[in-house]
C-alpha cells in the first residue's frame, strides 16, 4: 500500500489536531452554556418568587391596637424542638403572634411531621433549596419576610433557626420587642476583608458591615429588605463562600487567602446601613451564640457555634446568659449596652444551638420562665 509523503502526512495530522481542538472547545462551550442557563433559570425563578411575594404585600398601614410578633423559622427540614416551642406558644394569646417556616421545597408540617399544632401548614409554598454560605440563605430570609408582610398586623419580625430556644416566656419577649421602636440587628465594621471592589459602586466599602444572621426587625425595615432590587443582585454575584463544607480542609483555603464572603453575615447589615437606617437600630442581636475559642485553628475557622447538650444547659449556664447586659465589638472598640425602648434590659431573648436533650432539660427544670421584673416595659 503506497504511503503518503511525509509532508502530506504532516498536513493531515495538523488538520486532525485542529478538528479535535475545535470539538473539545465546542463541548466546553456547550457545558458552560447549559450551566449558565441553569443558573439563570434558578435566579429567574427566585426573582419571580420574590416579585410575586412583594406584589401581595398589603399597602394599608396597620392602625390596630394589637400588633403581632411574627416568628420566622429558617429550617433545614423539620423543627426538632417543636415540643419546646409548643409549650412556649401555649402561654400566649394567639392574637399576638404569627408563625412562618421556610423548609425544603415540598415539606409539609402536619400531624405526621410535627408534634405541635401551632406549626400545621405554616410552611412557605414558594420555598427554595438553601445552601449554607450561599445567597440562597438570604433569599430564603427575604421570602419569609415577604410572606409575613402580607399580614398588616405583623409589626415585628424575628428570624430564628431550627435549633433556637426562647430564654423567657412569651409575654416578656413580646413586650421586649414590641415596645422598642427599633430593630435589633448585630452590625459592626468588618475586619475580615470580605469586601471586594467588584461590588463597587453599588456597595461602597465604607458602608460594608458584618453581623449575626439572627435579627429582629420593625416593619419598615422588613419592607426595605423585601423591596431591595439593587443590593441583593450584587450579593448573588460577588458575595460567595470559597471555603469547602468540610472544615478539615478550611486551612488550605485560608492559606491561599482566597476571597470568602458569607452573604447572611453581611446582607441585612450592609443594606440598612446603605439606606441610612443605623439610628433606627439597636446594633446587636437578641439571639445568643457561643463559639469555641479554644479549638484548633482549622476547627475555629469553620463558622459553626458550640452546641448545647443536656450536660451544659443547666441553671448555671442559662442564668449566665440571661445576666449578660452588654456586648463588646472589638473592630470598633465599642461597648453596646443592651437597651429596649431606652431602658436597660438583658441582651438575649433566644439562644442557639440546642439539642433535643438540652431542650428537654430546659422544660423539665423550668428555665424558660421569666425571672426578672416583667413590668420593665
């Protein structure tokens, strides 16, 4: 069989290399296009859900004499401490509160999934899949607020996790939050360098703030968050978690100094500061969290709080939390003395992260009853 001259073989092989390279490039472009369309669809669906929610918010201002406190639960699935919350809500006048739950899409709270009738059918019907450290977390918070804003009698809004417990009875917590004309939002200067110039000019560096995700809002601030259509898209695009979910690998990422931004620790704080609402906030959270400061460096950087179990949730620990009356912010050299309606109060109304065993101990030892002067407000 005759062989091609070496020069022609070189030309043929070169053409094959070009063809293979073009095919590979087309495959990569196709995969990128599919991924981009998927992300765009998810973003469009989320934006659509929020738009629909906003369009149903009543425009009539509340004029009644019985404002409601809206409890907004951000749950991974069910509410494992529902039995404790059942006792809590049984002590309340049902005209004084409302409940909203964001869970995984399709999960229903009924007699088969919760031990408390207070949670029956309180799940959002437009919930989304939430990933820790992603903008989907603040999207879920916005959906909760949007749903709660549909009821004009909801005048205060408190965001809680599925591991949160109340530290006092309903009456004390209600008077504490409703009597204050301000929101309770943990907000301070960020020293972790999570801001990126890619957010400029929508978000300026001097307005960038950090704080706890667990907030309590007055109605006008809840409306600001739900109606925001400028800051949230920037967070979706530029504020993203770069650390892996496995905390054992965090030190590798930290060593490389990659940009790492946790949206739920910055969004509300930054947005309200940008809107010039600092003076309408008590710049602290009402939810207590304790962190493991003695852990190894790799573990301490995993952003997960210590868990309360039946062993460390006794009277001494709970009363210790209740006695806290100020919070120190190192990044601002600021001491925040805890006040509500200009009166000195304990800093914390709720605490996390509690197991079922810890919650059972709280109930059995009566640690949720008010132990201070309830006429403060």
